């Protein structure tokens, strides 16, 4: 039987660093810790991560040293290899069970891996010994991300305001999440299948449509790969129009972001909604800002969108749910892992493509028949029911997909 180190060496010799990393994932918590550390050192050396290579080497030689294990785990988290951090950090915490630093770093590694139930259980096991900040705050956070809203709400009720100024933003964000979850629970089931409800509760985003394919095969309303179309773009804009009507929002302009796809979709939105198109300005009020994919947005522009100008609504057509954008849109037409834009090979002027979108068919794709019905009137009623929690607070990024699980490409 080959060991983890055998596979890593073979793949690194073949020049396949990503494959070597993937080969460790299923063994990250079953391989002997010394072997895992040696394999991680080989990966780090191949990637040029000298700090991680040194930390992994030290941990391999000092398996009973909590500091060495912590340094190894911390380095893994810092270099985007959180799945490799869990085993050494768990062992370090076993050696020093009352360490808040080790607890925090292990919770951080579990969060990066979206293992929220494990993080919540780890924190809850402290019982009355759990400090308020940040530990109880994190317990609320991870409990909410598991989908257990009642417990999260109950724990949050006994969480005092933070004394440290640096935690006040996080506390305010958490309160907004809980308030939105309250609205979502009244408007829908807010259970493990309520994708729209959890998207709204956790990010403040109204989700326009659900994928009509693969619902029963693990997609739960999200797309894995989407070959986008003009009809799909038009469908998203139709749902946006319903949401604006239901919530009483009446932007006076459509603001065009500088990206080509953003401009095409923005011009289409202006035509559909009968509004003038204007260049994007961060301080412009009462405007609809249109993005195709916020992950492709200029970083400075994205940062300017974090704080909402009065009456500003941010629309994103395709939200990449496995790599959330730097800001959360107010409205997203759909959630997908990979998207191919419909005008990828179309070199015509932006205005012509936008006209094609505006005149496309907004009817829903019937799909494979497994996705639950999502008629326009039900969506309109949902948007109206959550109006008081929509377009409030800053547009904060959330790195987790939340309680609704969908299949994804590795």
C-alpha cells in the first residue's frame, strides 16, 4: 500500500503540484502526523513556501511540541491549505486543552473548509468556560452556518456587546444576519433546502432564480457549470424587475461598470427597465449598478461598492458560489461555480448584444422537472416579505456557501 508521501513524491516528480495537493486531502486526518508533516514539507518546498516548509519540518521532528504543531497548522492556513492544518492543530489542542489561541486557529481552519458543524461543536464543548469574545460570537456564527437558526438566536441573545472596537463591525454584521434570518424564516421554510432563504439571511442577497437542472442530484438550485444564454440573462432581469416592484424600489438610472460584460448587461437592464444608462460613480444615488460577475470587477471599484449610496441597488447576474465575490450583491440572478458568457466569441458592439438580451425570452427553462416550482408570484411575495431587511448595512463578503449543500467540481 502506498503512503501519502509516496503519492506526493510521485506526483511532484511528474510536475503535478495541484495533483500532489489533492492526493493529501483524503488522508489529511488519517495519515500519521509525522508522515503528513513530511508530505506537507515536500509540497511547500515545491511551491516555494519556505516558511511552511520549515514549520512542517520542525513539526515532523517535534510531534509532542504544541508550538511546533501550531506553527505547522498556522502556516497551512496562511497558504490556503487549511485541510492540512486540522490534524496538527487538533493534536496541539489535545496537548494544551485550555489554549484559546489553539482553539481559535483550529476553528479558523475548520471555517476555511466550511466544516461549520465541527467548529460549532468544538466551541460548544467548552460550556460555561467559553469566553464571550470572540469565542461565543464564533459559536453563533458557525451555528447559524449549520442552519440551526433557533440555537444561533438563543446563544446570540446572551452575547454582550464587544469591548474591543475591532469586533464591533463583526457584531453588527452578525445581528443583520440574524435579523434577516428572522424575516426569511417567516417568508419560507429556512431549512436545509431553502437556498433563497439562506442566501438572503447570510449575505442580504435576493436570489432571482434556481437552477432547473440537477436539483435532486445534489445541486439544490445552484449550477456547477453554466453555458449562459441571452434568455438566461433576460430571465434574471425580469426577476429583478419583479423584486423592485414588490419592494417599492425605483432607481432612476442604470450605472454602467467598466467591464465589457458589465456594460452589455447594464445596457440591457436599462432597455428592459426603461431607464437611462450612465457611467458608474460610487456616490450616485437612486441607481441600479449592474455587474455580470463581481469576481471580474476591478478591485477598487468592488471596494467602492461595499458601502451603499442612498437608493443604490447592486445587481449581479452570475454569483460564483464556490469563490464568493469581494462584495455581496443586493440581487443575484443565479449561483454557479463556472460560467461561460454567451458573447464570448461575439465581437459585435456592446449595444447590439444588449438589444438581443432585451428582446430575448424571459420565460423560465423547464429543465429536468426536478426543481421545485418557483412561479413569479411566489417570488414577488417573497421579495415583499423580506423588504425591511433588504438593502440594509454594508455589502459584506461571506466565504461560506452556507447550510444548503450543492455538488461541486473539485
